[in-house]
C-alpha cells in the first residue's frame, strides 16, 4: 500500500514481553502491517510512562511490543493518507498490549499511526520533547472531557476553579495548561520544591498536599464552592483529599486509574476515571475493570484534541513537562523503565532519545 519505495523489513528491534513475562529487547519482533489510511514512523525517541511499567500479569500479550509514546520521522504513507508527507516529524501514542494487535507498541523501530492521535512537531521542537506529549495529552484531555469542561478552542464562559491534585506530574502540567487556555482557573497541589514549576505552567494557587488540613484549606479558599477535581495521583489518600476539598454542593471527581470506592464517600460527587488508550476508539483488551468496547465519539474527541493541541504547540502556547533525557539504545529503554518504576523522578518525564540504532 505505501506510496513510496519503502520496503517493509521482516523484523524489527523492539522491547517486548518475553514468554516468562519479563521485558526484553528482541531483534526479531514483528513489524505491524499498514492500513491504507495509516503511515509508518521511524522511531527516534520514546517517552516512558508509569503505565508502561505496569504491563504485568493479565495485561500482557506474550511477544507483544511495549510502549505508549513515540516521536520520529514519517518514512512511508498509505495510499489514502493526505495529511502528512514523508519527512514530516510527528509524535503519537499507541494502545500497547492490545491483544488484537500486539505488534503495535511504541518501543520499536517502526511505529504505525493510530487513528488521528498524532501531531506534527513544529520545526523548533526537539524530537524528545515531542515524545513526551501524546499519552499525557490523551489522559489530560479525556479527564477534562469527563469533568464536563471545555478544551481551549471553545473556552469557558465563566471562569471556574478546578483542582488538579498532583500538579507536578507529567499529566498535571499538561492539564493545568489546557484548563488555563480554556479560561478556567487551575489550582493545584504538589511538594513545595515544585511550586515554581507548576506556577510556570499556569497554576493560579498551589498547596502542599502533605501539610495538615490542606484539603480543608482549599475548601475554605474556594468558599465551599469547588466543583471540579482532577486527581493525577489516584491513591486512597488523593481520592479522600479531593472529595474533602469539593464544596458543599459536590461536583465531579476524575482520576487516572480506578479509585478506591471507600474513599469516594459523598453522594453529591460524581466520580469517574480515565483510561488513556480508550481514546483511539477501539476499546481495550486489558483486564477488568480496564477492558471496554470501542467508542467512536471518543475517537472523534481524540482527533479534535490533537488538532487543537497541534495548533497550540505550533503557536508556543502549550509545552511539555521538563525532561530527563537518556541517550541510548533499546536496552536503555529498559533502564528508563526501572527509573520510572522506582518513583525517584520528581517534576521530570523520562525520554529515551535513540542513538546508533
Ligand atoms: O494515556 C495512555 C495511553 C494513551 C494512548 S496510558 C496512561 C499514561 N499515563 C500514565 O501512565 C499516568 C498514570 N499515572 C501513574 O500511573 C503514576 O503512577 C502517577 C499517578 C503517580 C503519575 O504519573 P505521571 O506520569 O503523570 O507523573 P510523574 O511520574 O511525572 O509524577 C511524579 C510526581 C512526584 O514528583 C510527586 O510530586 P511532588 O511534587 O510531591 O514531587 O507525582 C507526585 N506523587 C505524589 N503526590 C502525592 C507521586 N506519588 C505521590 C503521592 N501523593 N503518593
């Protein structure tokens, strides 16, 4: 199908799930086939998301390629593709470990575009900065949708406060910016060492979540009126905190993973959680409660989200998280996964820039 003379290699180097469930670099991983409305990207950088390190047990398809976020250069396009040309630099996300197509994961030499969940990088943006964006945008965008709040292309008529719990996470800094660009007022929590960081992304107020009485202080500062909370951490403590900060009339709580129902203890609060890769609209084969049917409306939302974000990035109005760039080979992606799993990064997103592969 490709319009050019690209010859599909039989195999590729990729980080896969081996038969014993461990992650390893394989030189003979499958190369995904291309549909006529898709294109191939030669991978130049990948970001490491906490979710990549959690692909264990029933999440796994043996031999499947891991990884969510990639950036690179378009090397071949399907016959129906009109919106990119060979040589364009793009970043995108994949639903890794989908049982129906285990050869589609970001951590391989060749990525295939998925739906329209990709965007072109402006000339001034580094490939590693591009790699850090897609999963975070998918997650933050869906969370904003589930809160019932607008994207920046159709800003809110009335400014409303939104609590982003965990503002110094990679998801948090994107959510803060998108909310502010939509004329909402993001307030946030993080450690004091990251106060300046979250303010630089547009947080109007910042609170230290570990200080006693912090949720009550937020409730007071928002005049018992806060109606929107986005929980980028999702622990029993963070859920309890957000529920306590919401005002008397309740409101909405959205988390990034299934949350503890015992902490979600107020009838007036409508809680829900986001499944990042659901944005492709193809459902998910991950185990319950993650598995789900496809949703075309969500795919359309994803297309819109990436168009809006491409435009904001181009104009310099939306930027990624500070990076911890690791230069290396595919083996270094495994090292990067260990680094992320250890939970030692604070205010930085790990990206591997591939060199010499
Ligand atoms: O979207 C997807 C696919 C699309 C196609 S897949 C989903 C991708 N998204 C993720 O993987 C994010 C889900 N997040 C997680 O699973 C992570 O475990 C958390 C929830 C911690 C955050 O992930 P994220 O990548 O957004 O953040 P991070 O790793 O950059 O955040 C680290 C920060 C720390 O620095 C802590 O902040 P400070 O200011 O205190 O240093 O998270 C903060 N943190 C906590 N804050 C409060 C970590 N643990 C915390 C805790 N309480 N227990």
